């Protein structure tokens, strides 16, 4: 009798706990949280996670599926932005959900330079660079895009080596050209000025022809890139800011290679590969005609196509081993 009463009280407590969690979800209006709560299962072979943007699962899912054993699945939900990811994390009663089974993936942004304290926990992964796109825009990814998407699979390896050398040279040029832009973004972030960085369009500032980055003069009729970015973000230029110091800080230790905004760097990767495809007969001796593209590719759909072709970052591998893989190993050992 006492046992039955204890079980009843326990069931009531669990129901109340779930009601509390659902109430939190309703108040936060995060649809991904609602779906997670409705789909969470104690018995299914599934691990769960939350990411920032709608394209982020394209990057993370492939890596996770390669790390977890066959028979297990992963379900990921875009929360909308970093703050929403953190809100979900803080709203979960971790007495009810195994931390190693429910993970969170966020971008570092400029937090290392501002500096800005990030929310830390064993089940929160923070990218090494500005965002996941920085981990995608690498030499190895470029080679895979050229061979698997741009139709250059039959090109000589030496030709591909030369093109990938060109990629590394030109992406470094891109990073350097972006230094003034990123220095001002750092100023804005530190001073709390609202700026829609999506309104700074790389196509207004640059073009890529024959695999070579070209800087556009007078972007959208402005005197230079600095005037352009202020106009695009509806911010007034402040001549009293010591932008040289911010520029130097961003350059120190090669920080600009890690912390140039990922979406900007990813734009360059896509444009470079499209440019090489277009100029294949010029850039690759072994290519006698312009190859057919296997799929239409642009910066807008590029992450969906390219994300799973990047190399798994070491920090992400270690994180997945310590969370999802450890959880699954524990469940397997218990079942055995």
C-alpha cells in the first residue's frame, strides 16, 4: 500500500515537473523547445540537441552520426539564435534529462575579443572560431567542393593542388581586406551599438574572378568600405574612435583568421569555387572544357550542400565523445 502511494506521488511529481517545463516553453515561445518535449523518449535510441540557425544541422548532424554507433539517431532543432539556445538550456530541469544526451551548439562570435563571458556547461559546445562556417571554409573542403560539386573529379591532382594553393593565398587576402570591417564591428559590439551584420554584403565589397579576389572601389557609391558598412548598418561614423588600435588587436596573433565573421568567409569559399568552375579551362591544364556543375550552388544554399563536406574539428570530436558517445556507452553497458 505504501509502495503504491509512493509510486502515485512520484508519478504526480513527474507530471507536475513536465507541466512546469511545458509552461516554461509556452512562455518562451520557442517552438523547437515544444517539439523537443513532445518527442523526447526515455527508451528510444536517440540523442537530442539544439543549434542556433536553420542551416546549422547540416554541419553538425553528419559529424554526430559518424561518431555515434549504428542504430542510434540524432534529432537537432534550430533555436533561432545563441540567446534562445541558452534560454532552452537554462529552462530544462536537468534532474529529469541526462546532460550527456541533450547537447547545445553555439557560435563563439567575437566573445574572445570583446571579452564576453559565455555560458559554460559540460553539454554546451562553443566553436573554435567565430562560427561553424569558419570550420567549413578550409582547404580540404574547397578540394571536395571542386571535385564533388563543381565537376572537377577527373582533374589532375597536381592541378587541384595548385588551385587549392591559390585558395589559401586568396582567403588570406580576403581576411586581410576584411580587417577594417571587422575592427569596426568589434567597436560596435563593445559599445553595444545595434548593427545588422547581414546587411553588409560581400558582393558589394568584392568579386572573385579566375580564383582571384578583387576589391570593388566605391561600394554602392560610397567612398570606401568603412563608409559603406556604416551606411548599411545605419550607424554614424565616429572619427574619435581609435580604430588603429582595434585593427592591431584584431590582427594580433592571427586572430583575424579565426574571428572574421563566418558567413563572410563562407561567402568567399563559395565564390572562389564557382569562379574556379567557370574558369576551369584557364586554371587547370588537365581541363579542356567547362565541366557541368552537379548542383547549383550559392552562398544562400551553400551550407546545405557544403556543410557535411568539412573536416570534423578536433574540439567537436572531443565534445561528442564526452557527451553523446559516453551516454550511449553507459546505456549499452547497462543493457548488457
